[in-house]
């Protein structure tokens, strides 16, 4: 086993709400798993060579297991279907070590956790961590209907259950989430964490800004995004992997990751949609054409990092620290 991967076994699988498969992974040798922080995810290596990122949704204080929730997505590129149809209890699997691109901010006066649909998964781990530290928080779980919600039983049993509010599109209007009024009434120093479908997230974040939250108080993690495809009309550009001593032309319709792979420079990939940050590379020279949903506007403006799975270059030459 490399230092970057872990050998685990699928100890338990349970289908909830008809469409969310909850997985429990344990170390294959029966040892404790590496600790993780709330908001972290792992890459799950699947049959057929696929690798997909999934948020850890268990209690970070439990070292004996990792828990994942995987929605069967009708628009799946193969990952969620493979999880639902090809993984069985007792099966040996390989995963990455946990990585966290969505951490809680220490010292927040209050935290508002907003999960839409399967976006509830990182929020559960955050709720456990905030409860353990005695921090002030509330958790909002939004879905089209109660019948489509996983995790409801365990949320009701959690020691922080009184901090959970459920919001359903098909229920009475009074119980629906009202982010602007909620955040406008929140104490100074409140931080918002949001995860879910892109439309849901964009709406919640826009409402948060209208309520006066600064960008530094708004934290988000996309699990899927409409990333602009590489188009035939894109201009080719020269891509330099400086440490590797390789230069390659990235053609129209080709990703930087594909071009780098063609000259023997391997890049760790996971979502391949510009949402997880796995393939982020430092920029030494040139101007990226950011096409991701991972970096904030401020981070994109700095032009010191780029996601090579989906972005391109505005300049004729882009030099990366690879």
C-alpha cells in the first residue's frame, strides 16, 4: 500500500430513501483508520479504473470506520452506478487518504450548515465536530421531499438533533429555508457552509451576500458542476511541466491533464469536473483560463493555481510547477 492509498473493506451497505447508498468502510487489517477533519473527502477507487471523491459523513472521533453516502445519479458518468451495482459487503477496496478542501473555520461565533440533497453528507461530519467542541451551530437539510432524504433516522438520534431543521419543497411554504432572513438575524461572526446541487448553492450564497455576509464567511463545496467543455474553437497553447522538463501543445478539445499524460506526466484526477481540487497545480508563468467551480473569484484572480482537468490558458504559454 502506498502512502497515498489505503486498503479497506466494505463492512456494511444500506440503501436509504431508495436512491442513497450509505457505505461503511473499515481498515482491511482491522487497524484504526487515519483521522480526518470534518469536511474531508476520500477518493474511492472503483471497478473499471474509475475514481470518484465522496465526502466523509461520519463522526470524526470514530477511528474505526469511514462512512459515505452515494446518490445514484441518473446523469452519472459511471461512478455512482458502479457504487450501487458493483460494490458488495466484504469487498476489498482501495481509497485515498482523507483530504480536506472544505474545513471548518476555527473560532466562528456561530456556524450555519446548509445541505441540499446529498450535499448533507459533509454537514453531518461538521455537526459532530462542532458538537464535540461545544461550538454554536445549526444544520439545515433541504430536499424536494421527505421520501428522498437519507440519514433522517440518525439525525433524529444524534445528541445535537435539536439543532437540525428540515426543509421540503413539497411541504408548507412556512417551513422552507429562508437564507437571507436567517443570516441577517445571525450573530456577528457567523460562517455559512453550503453543499448541494449547483443551483441550490448559488441561491443560498447569493442570499447570504444580500444578508451582509462577507466572502470570507461563506464556504462551499460543489459535488458536481456544469463545467464548460473543451471546445473545438479553443486556441491551442504551449504547456510546460517545469520540474519534469516536458513541454506539450494542448490542442482544442483536449484537457491539460490529457496532454500531460501523453508526454508521461501523471496527474492525480478524481472528479474531472473542476469541483474537488485534486488536480490543482501551481502556476509559475502565464495566465490560466479558469473553468472550474472550485476556486473562489479571488483565488482565480490571483492566477497562481489552476485545475488541469477542466481549465485552459488565456496566454500562449502556461508553465506549471510539475
